[in-house]
C-alpha cells in the first residue's frame, strides 16, 4: 500500500474563483486533497476516516477559473489506525486568457504544472476498519507491511 496512488481530475469553474483575476484560493486545493485522502482511507481501511491535519503545504503556481487540475495522493506511511499521504495538485489544461482569442480558448500544457504539494495524516479507529470492504490490493500490501514490523 505504500506508494499506491489515487487521483481526481476537476475543472475549476468561475464559482471556484475567490480573488481578483479569477484566482482560485489555495484552500480549495486542500479541500480537494481531503477527498483524495478519503478515497485512500476507504481503499485501505474501508472507512472514510478523520483528517488529523496537513503539514508542509506549499503553493508553487497559481490556479485560475478555467484550469483543469489533477489532484493526487500517495500513501507514504501506514500504522494500525493511521495513514500519512503525500498530496500534489497539477494543472494540465488552462484557460488561454488571450484577448485575441475567443473566451472559450484553452491551452493543453506540454507538461503538467505542479501548483501545490503537501502531506496529510488521516485516522481510522480500529473498530471502524472494514478490510472486507476495502481494496484487496491495498489490504494485502498493508497486512504484509504490518507483519514485517
């Protein structure tokens, strides 16, 4: 389960913009990471979990309304009732924002742009863990790793 990833792709709409110039606030990225972390917890423990918190959150590029984003999460550590994940947010399509183009113009980026990264920890209390309903591949890796500890 260490190294297993999930991703969620989303289009940033005008309603996601919070600041002038249709800039999307960084908190929006962290909110989506919550959904990615929840999926990882369900795949590992069969339960949505509780988020303990984030650390080392770093914003590296702006996100605007019209951008297409991919949010990823990867398990980097797991214990008896917690998982720690590395999160990243990438922009892979962007609104052209070119006054000479139609408002519908967009650009496919040659390489995805890292817009944010951080670490988060989630907890699923042992009585709530439901391995029979979790992802069998995650569970097999988890049980093997726990047996080696």
